[in-house]
C-alpha cells in the first residue's frame, strides 16, 4: 500500500482467501473494498475468471463464489474494469477461444458485476447506434476485440481507448458505450498509441459547473447556427429549468404542478430582498456529478514513444460534440474538434 500524504510505501500481512500471484488482473476500489478479477496464474500460466473482494479496513480477502446457474465471463487478463453505480464494468482482454481450449483470442464483450448481489448480470447482445441514434450523427461500428487498452467512465458512458489486437497491432481509436441502454453510441479515431503498459486514463467522480459560462456558450452556438446530431439544433441542457432565470432563486414561486422556479411578474428589475438589480445577479459555480450533457474530462497520461512525457485531457462530447486536447511536454496545446 502507498500513502499519498507522505509518499511512503508499506506492507501489511493479509488474511482470508488470499489470491495466488497473478499477471494482468484488474483491481477496482469501491468505498473501503477492492475487487480483483481475472488475471493469469504465474505458476501455471493459465488464465482465470475468479473474483476476490479485499477489505481495506481489516486486510481480509474473500473469494466470491458464483452460483451454479450464474453466467460467469470467460477467463481473461489485461482487460479493463471500472466502477459504475455500484457495479463493476468489465471489457475485453485476452482469453481463450473456448472454455476447454488453450488457443488464445482477444475479446470485445462488456460484462457487468453487481456489487449489491455479488453476482454477474446476464450478458446482452451487442447493440450499436444508427446514424440517427449516435452522438455525432455517424453510424457506429462494434468495437474490435482488444486487450491492454485503457478505459474510464464519466456520467453513464464507458470510454474504451486504444489497446492491441491478437497480433499486437495498435488499435488507435475510441469507442463509447452507453451503459443504461447497453449500446455503443460513438466511435472516433485517436492519433496516438495508447495501452495499459505505458499509459493510464483517469476521470474524476465530480465536476464543477458554471451556469453563466454554459448559458453564454449555448447562446453563442445558437446564434452561429451550430447544429449537432445529424443537423438538429442542440436543446438547452437538462437542469437549467430548475435553476430558473437569474434572481428566481430568491422568489420561490412555482406554478401549479411545476418544479420550475419563476420570477414574480411585478417585481420589475429588483430582487425582493434588497436593491440589487436582478440583471446583476449570477448563478455561482457549483460541484455536482457529471451528466451526459456535461461529462467530465478523461485524462490520458502516456510515455509511449514520446519524449519528454506527454499528458492529454480527453474531453467527452458535450451537447453532441467530441474533442480532445493534447499537450506534449511544455509545448503549446493542439486542439482538434470532431
């Protein structure tokens, strides 16, 4: 274990169902528990599909045994695992063509493990968005099978970035999977090699929203004729109707059966609690969970074939747009918007 406060590393003796030495297993921390899945046994060079739970308070391991009728994913390693809504989301990795075979293959399946029931959710058929359903108005292909890729979740969407195929060729693209609808909703090329060995992707669980800046951006986009989603104009982001017009929060008047705050018609240009004109009041920035309209940036950090090291915040597509910003060393950032 590594202390962030003083940058020291220490070891603790663990108890319980201690897992054997593994290569390429995934570890995901949720609250005070860590979940370990898959990997290849060092002693036998055999891949497994075991799930372990580690209590970070008591240092006790527990192997989670599946029920007899549970649809357990096949053995794999160098897959990805992310936490989402009290679930683990597993994608891809290298595995076996058949359960009784030693022939290797790479995978492209999405499997979900419920932390509430400690069981695997049944798999679903692969679904891809049509041009009318996709984020950017382009028909979405299913992702190519891969291992040693990067992944991250913001809001309710899983981002799969880079990785390699069975021939160890780099797959320089990004796929986006909508978790509630279980549909691949976007694909874009990415002009850098990214993979587990020399790269990492991280995303914060909360973000800062600035309503004033967002409203100005929407107004500018509307006045310039900006369109998204196959030519349809962007609607105002969900949530603004609950903020109401500037100054409305000081006048808690609601219509019958409505959640929308609205100003009293006869108060003119002044808020009722003082002389400050309503036009001078602003909605202050605030912290909240990311949404599909306002996702968090996914930060990529890699030292693959780049000198000096490079870091890249990847911006998921707000309001139907897709962009990323790449910094290399101390040079000027280059921005590309799709």
